[in-house]
């Protein structure tokens, strides 16, 4: 289903849009005052279709540029260039319906706005390239490449272990430069193997998918949740120390323990416990060492008499 367009940015480009409407009014007024309408039989309708389509598409490009970009130098140059190109194409389009005197100045200048417009758009594309380089650097620092939609686990819809390992490695490198805090949480579903044997793989997969959603609901949008192994998950928490990771761990545990999973073909609801552990990420760490540290902590929890 297509999402409705957001046209709220149009109001930021009132000046450019006024210039567009004035240019259309001026071109139509001048051409019809200088020219005479052709006989229908002399009109080349293929040219009308071609030039009219280009003129219409330029208006569509102007519209989408206006609703897609904030006001600024790049946007102004893009819109100005598109408007100049539209003037040329509109003059060509109207030529198909009008004839001018041999010495009319309008036939001399009608092709000039297009190259000027293309030059303006070329300059805009250069500045856009510079702008995008800065945005990419900001995304690299703020989002840690989290939103590269690759390596998705087919069952849970979460990122896979391979993707998480990439991000942990990037975080360690980032910590060396920025000294920001980063924490990791590892989660292990208790007795999942028994549940899977009793209720089958279909229920097991559905259960893991629901668990993944519960974990995701308990973290922030900037946090990264991945499926590490069969019944094991890991959460990366940027900008946070271990005490925050401990709080989130308890919230996830409470959320899962109070959730009743209804198995297919059975009337009974099953309740589950998740074991969690956490650690801070240090600049001296490496990915494999971090995962081994968390696994060791989880094994110690499993062997505890209280577990």
C-alpha cells in the first residue's frame, strides 16, 4: 500500500514556485501575443506529444524536488535549473501551435534557458555531492551503519550474528576515536530445546519471532537487536554504560516472563524465563573476546543454584 505524500515542505519554496508560475504566465502571454495560431492540419502531433511530455515531466520533477528537500543553496539551484529548462521546453511546445514572423526575437532565444538551467543543475549536483559526503559521515558516526538492511535472520526478522559482529567491531574502532560508552546484553531462553521438542519446529519458530518482538519493544530505536544463535540474542546499546544495560536486561526479563505463549493446536499457555548478562565494551576489546566473556557469564548463571 502506497503511503500518502507529505507536501509540508512546499511552503519552504514559495519564492521558487511563484517564479515558476510567473514564468509560465509570461511565456504564454508573450508567445500568444507575438505568434499566430497554426491550422490544425499543419500541427505535428508527434512533436506535440514529445515536447509536451517533457514539459509536464519537468513540472513533476519540480514538484517532487520541492516536497523532498529543505530550503537551501542546493535546492534553490536545482529548482532554478529545472524552471529554466521548463521555460525552454514550454517555448518549444507552444511553437507547435504558433507561427512567428521571420524576424521575431522569440525564436532566437527559446533554446537559451535550457543550457543555463543545465549549468545551474550541474553546479547544484556538485554541491549536493559535497552535502551527501557530510551526511554520510554523520550517519557513520551516529547510526554506526545500523540501517544497512542486509544479513536479516529469516525466522525472527532481526539482524544476524554476522551483522552484529560487524557492528561490534565498528563500535570498538569508534570507541577508540570518540571514547563513547557502549554496552552489550546477551539473552538466552531457558529450556527452549525442551519446548521445541515438545511442540515442534513451527511453534518454536513462531515463539522465537515473538520473543524477538518483545526484545525490540524494550529497547530504543538506535539500539541493535540480533539473533546470535538458536535461542540466543544479543543487544548492542550505544552511548550507554553497563548500569543501563542491567536495567534493560531486567525489563526484558520481566516482559518475557509475564507473556503467555499460546501454542498452535494446544489450549495451554506456556510461560518462559530468559537468562541475561551484560558487559561494557572497551577500546581494548575485540569482538570474539566480548562474545566469549558474555558466554562465560551466561554459563556461570546457568550453573548457579538459583537458576
